[in-house]
C-alpha cells in the first residue's frame, strides 16, 4: 500500500471518528448549554450587584441562590392564587392589563402562549395531520380552534403547524374534512416529530395500542 493511499485511509478514519464523536457530544452539549443558559438567566434576575460588600444579604451573590429564590417566589405566587381573595385580586389585575391600551396586546399574547403550553387551556394537545398544499401532502399540526365562526367561516378550524428546527410556526384555516386526527400518538411525540423535521421516530401511546 502506497503512503498516499495509507494517508487517505487514515484521514477518512479520523473523519469518521470525528463525526461519530460529534453525533454523541453535540446533543449533550446543546442540551447542557440550554440548561445552563436558562439557569444563569433566572439566577441573574435578582439585582445582587447593588448590594454593598458588608450587606447581610450578601449571600445572594452565590450562584444558584437567585435561581432557588425565583422558583420559590413563583411557587408561592401560585399557592397564593389558589385562595379566593388573592385569586380575585389577580383576576382584577389581569382584567386591568387586558383593557390597557398597547399593553393589552403584549400581555394577552404572552398569556395565551403560556396558557397554550402549560395552562388549563392547553392548545397543543390535539395532534392532527392537515392537508394544505396538495391532495396527497400532509402536515403535522395541532388544532388550536375547533371553530372559527368569528371569521365568518362555517365548518373550518384553525391548525397550528410548527416549523422544523425552529420555535416558530404557521396557522392554517382549513375545512374540517382536511384534518385527520392522530389518536395513536401523544401530543409530545407529534411535536418532536414535527420540530425535528421527521427525524425522530414516533412511538405509539400505550392507550392507543390497547384501543386498537
């Protein structure tokens, strides 16, 4: 074997090992970085830099203390909101923000997004296949409105279709017969499949398999 051919084989082997290592480390690294970024962002919400050196609350400057305090505050607010009086006060404040010019557009939009994911009005829990571009072309999406009569359309519904490898998406107003409900997979599996560009394998839910 010539030295040139031996060098090419060695180079191809190194490249193969490099990409194998990249496939292993890239998902771990990106996940770790995302968690670290979220941790640091939440941890830095408290204005600790304004405290003097000899201040008794100086322990807040330690990493992780701010993160824990923010989580405690959020949980405490959630606990208080379950009481009747505080709940009514929060509803009143919510009503004021939703009626305030300009602020209402920002507040209501952000609130609706959070409600769609983690609130009592979850929207992304009805995965469907929606026929939009062609008779035999289907998109993975989620029903967000089961009727859109307010738009002057009878027999139509709103379907949100997430974009692959992004946090964005698009809303389509389609006829009901253009939508095919997905009853054999969970909403989480459908979202992973759509966002990953169809790379993620779909696992059927145990409930759906039993029902078949």
